[in-house]
């Protein structure tokens, strides 16, 4: 073969080789992510689990978003109007909203979605109990009419904890609220790839090429949800050491909630960054059982407050003074409703006063106080042990009964005396967002007929919760929040705050653009180099 023939063959080989591999311009960008739990339930109305909510934000959109400052912003909406008498709310959707299958999002879809959500969500039920009529005006407009003004209506539609009012196609939203949906079509920034979902192993999403993003900058769950990734793969790695090795090796890019005791290992790796995407963090609280002695007596509950050292509790729960902080507000510190009124017993520790208050309550030190200890939740387990020791330090008998969280949630339903299989104290925690006002979380309930697991019963607290919902301005809501805390801390009900802490994500150094988005991990705005 002559030189010309050889040159032609070489050129052809190079051309074929170049065409057979993807170019840098066309290569897919895939983000590999380790979630905090396995995704088992895909219906965000049936389940209020955090992982299901996170899945919901991937594929669905909401009427409103909440920015990083906590302000409510229109999301799917172009605008909304409230009549002068505060009874009629009219909402208009943005143009160009489409479902993943290409169909247009309509007002009928929204009404059906809200009705299904309201059948399961406690806060939504409060709003819908005041709605006398809800329906469509045209393809992009819907409205509802209230029987009385309800200042928290928009806050309820914008709620970011518990069950979120995600918008689904009408045909899907007509599914019985007690039954799980079987079709997973949304209008959100990602498309769920059902064919690649392997429960217990992985969940796959791809970019929604037709997503109609807002033009405002992304902030929290509000603004422009611009997607810079082609695919996001959630990889379930229940073994924490395997997750450490995987992110160090670059096999995963982002880890939702690395255990706090492993953070020093990750911090020491120059290729890994710890990112606090949730400024409100987690909020811990101690729940005394109001239904039986000693904590049916407010003096005993006050004694617990004077006995609780938040600094020690936080050190035990999170293992580092840098990650935990005291918070003497019944509403998450750093949020719009947080306040420092009437919190003297929460901020101070007075062992002798606590001992005297237990005596005034008539409690026999030899009678055991039963603490339910969820050993599978390290933070709650640690706080339980510190509380037990504090009780022993003043001469009381603390009976720590070890169990898993699932067993605890069944045990706490009992109102029997602790000597008959009941309980006296348990410790738990939740997202700071869920503790940011008196309406959105059931644990604020002091309803005598339908109480939360503290079994708190106080009509004045319940009345204040209703007042907060009806208040129309921020200033009015903040005043009611102060009044609620003043009353709550005067009778030490329904529970005692223990402090709050942040749970950082671990990210490879080539991952940027992670938003402050609360307990949800936002995947829009993220870039991977």
C-alpha cells in the first residue's frame, strides 16, 4: 500500500473513533447522591416521610415556594389576588407550564391536587374547613371562597414541612387519598425514571427539558429552578463506612447526612467540602407525659426545665459545640416567630430549685420515672441518657427503657401509668422548619380531645394557635407567637426545647451551587465540573 492509501486509512480510523465516543460537549453530567433513607413510598400525599417529600420536590412543582429568608414567593403562579373582605382568593397560573408527558398544566389539575392533599394533611384540613367553594374560573385560573377571613391561607399553601401540596395531573389527583398513586407524572424540574428504580438500591431522575423555570434567582424552593445536570442517581448505601469510602474515591458526589461522628474524617479530606444547606437545622425537644404523675403537675414540668442544661444536651446529641447551639425559644431560633419571652427556666439551670419543685409536686423520689430510649437514634439516645442522669443527680429514680424508634412510637400512645406499661419522658427532634410557628406541626397541639403524644391539654394554647392562623400581618403573628410562648412557658407545655443543630451535606470539591433549601436537598442550581 502506498503512502496516500495509508494516510486515507489512518484518517478514516481517526474519524470513526471520534464518532464512536461522546464529545465533551455531548457527554451527560450525572450526579451520584447518597440520600438519608431508602425511597419506598412515592406518593407524597400518602406518606409524609422526608425522603418522599424530597422525591416530590424532584418531579413536582408547588404553587408557592419559600426563599432562603423564609418569605413566601409565587412559584407555579403568575399572580394571585385577595378580595377586600379577605374571603375570595383568585390564583392565575404562569403560562407555559407542562406535564412531563407534554400536556398543559391547568387549573383543574390544581383544584384536584389540593382537594386530595387536604384530605390527608392536618394543616390543610384547617384551611379547607373554612372554604365554602373552590373551583376553576378558566384553564389557568382557580379560586376559593372562605366563610371567614383566614390570615394563614397563603402560608398553608406554601407549607414546606409534613405533606407538601405538590400539584399533579387531575387524572392522578383523583386517586383515593388513602390509596397510593401509580402514575408519577409531574411538572417539576426532573423526570422520575421509573424503569430504573430499584427499591433499596437506587432511584434515577433525568432533567426535564421542557421545565418552565422562573426568571428570578433560585432561593430555597423559590425562584428559577434551573437544572445543570442531565441525570441524578440516588444510591442507597446504608453502611456508613461504605459511603465514606465511596465519596473519598469519587464514586459518589454528594451525601445527604453523614453521621456527625464521621465528619472529622470528611473534613480532613481536601477533596470534600461540608456544606450547610439548612440554616434552621434540626430542633430537639423533651416530651413529658402530661396525662399521669408526676408530669400532669406543672411544677414537675417546670422542674424538668430548671434541670435541663441545653449546652450539655447539645454536646451529647451532636458531639461538638460547633454544630449545636442552645435555643430557648419554643419556635426555632433564627426564624420569624422565635422569641425570648418568659424563658428564664429554659436558659438557666438550678438543681436545687428543680429538687424543690419535685417535692412540691408530691413526687416520691423512690418511684421510677420511665424514660423511653430510642437507641437507634443516636442523638435522641444521648439526650435521654443525659436527662436520666440529671434526674438521678437530684435523688430521683430514672428507669431508662431501651427500644428502637418504631417501638417508641407505639409505646407513646399509651396513657397508662408508667408502672402499668406507660411512660413519663421521651426525647425527639425534627426539622427546624417544622417548629417555626404554632400551626404547622401537630406537636404544638394542646387539644384536650385530640392531643398530640404529650397529651397536653390547655384551651388557651389552642385558642392562641387559632389566633395565629387568623392573624393577617407579620407583626400580628409575631405578637401571637410571643403570647403562645409566654403561656407555654408559664405551664411548661406541651414540651421543652433542647436546642438545635445543623446537619451538613458532604460534597466533592467539583460540586458547586448547593442552595440553602431547608431539610430538602435542592438539585437545581447545582453544577458538577
